[in-house]
C-alpha cells in the first residue's frame, strides 16, 4: 500500500486489489472515504493537462502538474502529479 500525506493529518492511500486500485482518504487511521478505479484509468488521468476525475464525495482535479483532492467539494489537499504517478507506478 502506498500513502501520500495531505493537510490536516489526512492521508491518501492506494491499495492494490485484484483488478482495481482503491483510493482511500483517512485521518488518524480512520477511513473517511474510498473509491475504486482501474490503474490504467488513473494513469490516463495523470497524462491530461487539465481534468476532473470521479463524481461523488471523492474527486480529483488536475491542473498542469498539481492534483487537488476534493472531499464533498472541499479541497483537502494538493499533491504533485509526479508524486501521484510515482505512487501508481509502485503498485504495478
């Protein structure tokens, strides 16, 4: 499992499942929200210059080399696209 620390003691984790990747936002080891997606779709998202990914409570918004993590339409953290991509590469 890969993890990236966000603001306010939040963590974005990536859990590899049989056919998908589970993205998890947690605080103090308590899971707040998760989303499952295929690895190839996540890599395709990182290649776009500007994109909005997912609908619902957990959303990812990419602009140039930054990815904003949205929880209930509120920005809870911003990470580099390269760091996000590196975490995905580690799950291959």
